[in-house]
C-alpha cells in the first residue's frame, strides 16, 4: 500500500515496546544519511486516514520509505541502508 508520506516514516501505536525499539534503530540509521524519521500513530491518524490503521494496525511497527512499506515488526537495517544510499542520501562517516 502506498501512502503520501515522503522520506522515512514509522507507523506506531501507543504502548508498543517494539515500536520504541524500532524508532531507536531508525533514528540511528537515518542519522547516518541525514534523514529525519516521521512517527505516525495509526490510532491517532485513524480519524483522517482510517485506511492507514486498517492496513498496518496489526503489524506495527511498520517502516515506510517514501510512502511504500519497507519492513514491519523489525527494521531491516541492511536493506534500509542500501535503499537510502540508492536514493542518493549522503552517508555521514
């Protein structure tokens, strides 16, 4: 499913321990590429985007890259690094 979220987004819900861990991992990886992470709580977003919760609510945390599902339950770090590099984001050394 495609959304309109550009860059890297993490779909979460309140009280999700796995979401907190995924955000820590994403922040670390994305900082290497100077990319900000947008966090979207699927329950809070449901008022305006009910499809978001319907599609992803059972699989949070979900990582979206440029609005396309990239991984869920865990951050696929090697794939994310490769995809960010391929997208032309500079890697900080």
